C-alpha cells in the first residue's frame, strides 16, 4: 500500500492537526518494533526489551496527539494495524501450540507493549474502525480463545490491554458465517479458572462463561466482553438455547446484586462490586438488543426485564440509570417495526433548502400531517410501560440519563403510529406544565425543577428534528419555550429565560441551552404543514433568540442561541460577554425588526438579573440602545422600570434605578418634553423607602442612587429643591460604600451642576478628620478632589505626605490630580497651586511603606505617577513653569521618575514610563542654560522616543516594546546612567540596585547594568565623539561604595548594594575598573560588617569578600584576612559561612599562595564543625590562623 499524497507544508487549523504529519517517522518506528517483537527467541523473555518499550512509548505519545482529530490516521490505519496484528497472530498461534505443555516457554507478558499500542489505537480511533483490519479466519478462533483463556487465569496481572484486545478480536471472530460447533475441536485440557465453575465443555459454552467473567471488571474489559457476548448471542445457532439462558442469567445477576448486603441498615446502598455486576449485565443487554433482528425469543423474558427496569435500587448510580434507559429504548425499538419513519418522511422535502423555500407548502397541500394516516402497526402492550419508564427518566437528576431518555423517546416515536406519537408529544409537553403557574398568559417557573424542564426540552428537540411535532402541538408547546416568567421579577419577560435564583447562585443555564436546541430543531423541521405553523411564530421566536444570544449571562447559552438563530437569519460572534452586550447588540438593534424586542428584553429581564456584572453590562447596553428609539423607551419601558425602583428585591431595585439613570441621561431631550415622563424620572429618589438605604443592601442601593443623581447632573436636569437631599444621599454613600470610584465621578458631576453651599463643603472636609467619621475618611478624601478652594488643595497636599493610612495617602494623590485638572479646566489653576500639588506628589513618590499586605507604598507611588501624568499632559508648559519657580524640584522630580522606571511592579513601571515620555517628548523647556534643559536633552539622546505609545510600541529592532517587560525596560533605561547630572544618575542607579536584589526581576536589572558596563571605557575619560559626560566603570564602583556608606541603621539600600556588587563582580562586568577604585569598596564593606550581628547582612558581606578576593592580589589579602577574622564571630552560622568562603578563596581559587600548607588548611577548613562551640573549634581556628596569617604578611612584603 503506497502512502497517500499529502502536503507536508499544509497549515493546521488552530492546534488541531489536519493530517498525519509524523507518518514517515511513525511507520519507521513501527517496522523496528514489529521486527523486534517478531523475534521468536525473545518470546521466552518475561518482558519486552527496553529499547522496544521506549519506541512503543514514543509511538503512543504520537498517537495521543490525534485524540481530537483521529480521522487523520485513516490513510495509514490498515498498514499500522495489519503489521501489528501479523506479529500478534503469529504469537497467538505459537502460544496456543505450546500452552498445553507442562512448562510452556512462551510468557504471557512478552507482548504487553504490542497489545498496549493496539489499545491506544482503539482509544484514539475507536475499536469499530480498528476491528476492520483484524484477521478473522476460522483458524483464528480457537487459538485466540485459548490465549484469552490462559491470560484470564490471573486477572490481577497488569496486562489488561492484552485481554481487551483479545476480547474485541473474539467479538469479530464471533461473526464468522459458520456454525461454532463445526469448528470446535473439543479441547478440554485448558487451565482451570477459579471464578468459572461451568460443566459445559463446548467451545460455545466456555465462550459465554469466559465473557461473563469479565462483565464485573471495571474499565475496558467490561465493554469488550459486552460487545463480544452480544455478537456471540445474536448468532442464529445460539438464539434457541444460549440467548434465553443468558438473559435469564443476566436478570438474576442484576436482581441478586441489587439486594443490599445489610438489609437492616437505613438507606443501605450498593457495594461497588454489586454496581459493577449490574452495569456489566446491563451493557450486554444494551448491545444484544441492538444486534438482534427479532424479539421472537424474548417473550418469556420481557416481564422479568420490566421488573428489573422498574427497580428503585439504582437511584444513587447515574451510569446504571443511563444503561437502564438505553436498554429500555433498544428493547422497545426491537419490538417495533421500522416502517413509520419512512412514512413520516414521505411528504418531506428532500433538502433543507427546499424546506425553507417559499414554495415548500404548495406541493404538500394535499397531504397535511394532521390528516396523515399511519399503516396498521401492532404495538405490543409492554410499549406503554417502556415509554413510561423513559418519560420518568426525563426527570432524572443527572444529565446523561435525561439525554439518553430523550433520544430514546424520539426514536420510539418514529416507529409508533401517528396517534400514539402525538400522545407522547402531549405527555412531554405536560411535563412543562407540572408545578407551573400561568397568570394572564405569563408562565411562572419559580416552583419547578430545572431537571424536569431540561429533560422535557431535550425530548421536544429530538421529537422536532424527527418531524414528530405536528401543527397543533407546535401551537401548544412553543409558547412554553418562548415565554417564561422570570421568578424574581414578578412581571412577564420574553425569551428563553428560565432561571431560578437559589442563594448566591442560580440554576437554569442548562434549561436555556436545551431551549435553544429546541429552537434549532424547529428550524430544521421536515414536515411542511408544521413548518407553515412555525412560520406564523417565526418573528417572535427570532427576536427572542437574538435577545438571548446577545444578553444571556452564560457564554454557552449565547453561542447556542446564536447557532439556532443561524438556521433562520445568520450568526454573530457572541463569545465575549461585553462585546455581545455593548457592541453586537447595537449593530443588531439598528434593524427595525430587532430594535424593540432587544430593548424590551433588556429592560424586562437583563437589567434585573441576579448577577451584578450582568446588570452593569445591561445598563451599558441600554445606554447604547435607548437613543435608537426614544419614544418607545418613554412610552413602553420607562413606566415598568420606574415601578420597580422600590422593589423589595435588591437586584431588581438596583437594576431599575440604574436603568432609569441610563434612560434619563441618554434621552433627556425626549423625556423633558413630556411632563409625565419627567415627573416619573425626578420622583425616583423620593420613592425609595428609608429602610432600603439603611438596612442590608444599602450600599448597593446608594451606589445606584448616586449613578442616578450623576446622570441627572450630566444631562442638565433641573434638580431644584432636591439638591440638599441629593447631597445627603451622596454623603451617606461615601460613608456606607466600600468602593467609591464611580461615586466620585457622579459626585463631581453633581458638584459641577449644583453649587455646594459653604456648609456642605465644610461637612465634606470634616469627614476627612479621624474623629469625625472613622474608616470612611478615605472615601471623603477622594470627594475633596471635586472641590475648588485653596484650603482644599492644602488639605490634599498635607494628606499625601502625612496621611495616617496608606489608603488616605493614595486617595489624596488621586484627588490632587482631579483637583488640578478641574481647576485648569475652570481657569483657576495658579502657578502656586500647581507647584504645591507637584511638590506633594513628589513626596508621594518616596512612599515605601510596608505592612503585612506587602509593599503598600506602591499604591501611593502609582497614584502619584498617574496624577502627575494628568497634570503634565494637560499643558506642555507645565515643566517649564516648574523649572522657573523651583529648579531643584524639577530636577528631583525627573530623577524620581527615572528611579520609578526600574520598579519591580509592572503596572508601576508602565505608569513611570508613560510619565517619563510625557516629560521628554511632550513638555517644552526653553531655558538654554538650565540644568533641566541639559538633562532633558541628554535623556532624549540616551532614551530615544518610540514610534507608538509606551504600552506596546515597536522598538528599534522592529519588536514590540513595553514598559511592562522588565528585560526590555531595563535595557532601555540603563543607558540613562550616562547622564552628567548626579541628581538624575544616582536615583536611577539606586532603583536598578534595589530591583537587582529581588527575584525574579533581579537578573534583568543586573544583566542590563552588566551589559551597559561593558560599553563603558575603563576609566572616567570623556568620550568626545558622542559628547557624553565623564562616566565609566569606576563610576559604577564608586556609586556602589556610596550606597554602602549610607546610614547602617536606617538605610534599606545596603543589602541590595551588597548583592548587586557581588553579582556584577561574578559576571566580570567591573573588572575594567581602576585598581585604586576597589579599596574604597572594600573599606565600605568592612564598615558595614563592623560589629554587625544581623546574620543576613553579614552573610552578604562575607560573600562580597569572597568575590573581592578574586579581583586583585591586594584585595585577596585584605578579603582573606577579613574572612579569617569572622571565623571567631559569636554567631555560629556566620563562622560556617566565613569558613565556606575562605575554603573557596584559598583551596579552590588559590588567591593566596599558601605553599605546602594547602592540604592542611583545606582539611582544617572543611572538616571542622564551625557551627559548634567546642574546644576543637578553637584549636582548629588557632591552627588555621597560624598557617594563614604569615602567608598574608609575606604577600604584603
């Protein structure tokens, strides 16, 4: 067989392969494995060779990739399976020939790898496809049977893939067209199996008994045995005797296993062994009923089977209940003739295109399905019981059981006479009516269970796509699918909106999904007369579907509704919730057919949803859709929404108030021109009872009211005397709500529209005091940003630097940015105000507070950067004015921004990068002799501008740059170390050092500094070509020395400086420094370690000593002396650390010539327990000092 021609360069769709790409390599490995496995001499080994198993594992790994696209293997399956089965067949024959010998040389585990590979093929492609290529000659029957028998002697062995492969092979051999007795050689000396006690020695009898053995085994062996037995018992030569006996055995097995062991226990459940016995017997019956062609031999067993199917012992086992459902439907199908399905489709159009055409009903006027006659079909009496069992399974608590029952009812209905099929349709429709209240045509599902509705809808969909929903049934059932009352609202709502809230979650998404399936099946209904009735309801159904597709909370329901809608109109991409609500809904609403249904669904269902996120998105969608039809919203929707603003349900109340806010803001012109509508809108706040803003849920209600008041303010509504009440509501909201960002926006709009009285302003300020309002101070600090007095600015500036909590300082920094922006827009921002705000925010950039939550000071720094960006981005002359008023502050601020670009937190680094680019490329500083102007010019040259925004722009190499990428950010900003002004260079270097000591970003910061150092000259000579200031490797060493000389008690930079200095020396980045620049660094390290008892910092000093010892001979002598001195430190683990670094310096790197004493020094350092306090340690230290000190003195001389 030649390989099919395939294009190896073809592209795959997503991650799913489009063809078997590894076929050449796989077939090569297959030949190697088959050659190794066919070696007869190796069959006596207990296991396959290791190389063969390695190749098999590699092949299995390749096959597993095609689990989701198994058809890619089809062109090569015959070659693969045939090659493997040729080896297995040869092995089975040889095993059969030798198994009767006392000492069989062939082992049962030698072919485990081959059988495992065959099982993997069955798992990936399915056993039905793989069986096509199995050998199936008559001569194979007894060898395969005997081999399986021998493999079954020890069922505890791990070679279950071998037994599964042999079972499905026997299922194929059971279909040979010859009598089994004619090929039975009468072999009786097979090994005994303890579990089998049969006296039947015939091949057929043993075959059945062997299959029974595997029915109680979990996993694939049960399925393989069930398939094998079903095919064996469906043969004509077994129908008369073996099949009835087996069915009776299966019934007894199920009955016996269903009896609880402990009958005295309350609610005694079944043991796992009993469940496996029941499932095994049921699986055989399912396969057997499917394989049989007549029920003639089952008349005596049917009553027994009915009793089993109606037992109550399986309620706790979903797989068992599913198998019972499958067995019931297959037995029912076996007892019905397959004639009515063809009759039902006789008058259907042969294609969906013709069914959907306008002329579909013209040719079928003479044959309506309501009047169609069914041929005489004799329906067994047991059919009523079978259908009753399946109808009961529609109420099951597990989806797999309901789904199986629904498909079974659909298949049975196809074969029943039309009158009986209609009765089943009505019975399924009655399930929807159980426990359901109907009020004025609206359906209330609050008292129903989602299981019953889900099962009924699945069944209706199956009946529909098989053409069983006749015209009258459509008129009765479709309204139940389309119009449902939303239980928590109390008013009608269109759509497939079955949802019942239970606590803090809801149920019903599976019901809505099934309803979409019903709609999809209705679009494909085959009988034309039902399609004409369906066409009468198509507009309502289409608008309902599009509403669900756009506004449902669950993505799978939106996709299902979209798929159903596609059968009528088309498909939308609705996977992303925000896109579906805000973007897609607007595009669809532009069509007149869907505009009003979408608005109606939005305002009667979605805005009242129990999920807060869904309600918020619904209000955003309403803001987009309301302007498309203002009159309809005012007349039809607004009254119903206003009626719910005082609802006792919190979700409904919140949704109604925010919906009124959206309507009042977006169609204010339409509402103001009508007195009744204006009155409804303005009376919302007065209609809210006081308890709703004081008791449980008050924060959500108040947040909705602030949105309402902010919308009125932005739309220019005349509030009048309600100003005081509105202010009181805002005040209460700031006290009650935890999240106030949106409230601040609405409060700002309110302040702009309604001037606050002096007393109201004073109350806001007083709330920022500790004694006035406790924890709500943070919220009122944000509110101060909406004010406009100089005293308000002074308050915010003081809170940024001196606020008692980090939340207050963060909110003060945010309020400062808002205050300055509003003052500039109103023409009130003076240079003094601007300078004070920038000075305060500069102090906020120095906030490094830490508590049990971590680096909480970063909240203040980030907010300070964002507020500074708002101030500077609004006016390109801001930096110029700041430099003229306070040049030192301007330089210091620029240095702080440079330092912030090296932050460890990505979002903070992005904010700093954005701020830096504003200063460099958007601000105009024209003073030629200014330090600031010179620094900016150097920075523009060292940190070139990027083509796009800082959040994601193309770098110089064509790759995307982002300040959030630490490697790219540090590589870009490190070049600014060459700036001449120390007030700019030092903060940047400190930031790099601080980040360089933290993982995982430290490696990027240190790597950037090391790469930068390699580009510097060896000394501080000026680079004339680029006019760069003096700065070299010596400067980096000097900066590290300066950081080490800071205050040991308060400085937080010493430990990072020790770590970064050690890493730079280890990487060789500082070796070009002048020799005289290293001694100050050593002295600074010595000063840090002097009388230091902090173990962490002292360990870092010792590690730096070890690195300095590698730089030069003089540093080696000094560093070794310091390490030797610390071996007498009072902290024991410091002694051990010093000993480790001393051993590395003397014995590994040989930084000091110790002559012939090297071995003795190495022994003393490595074998002494320095972390213990004993006389031996003191003696070892004395000996070590005596050996090393003279060598250090010689080096000095």
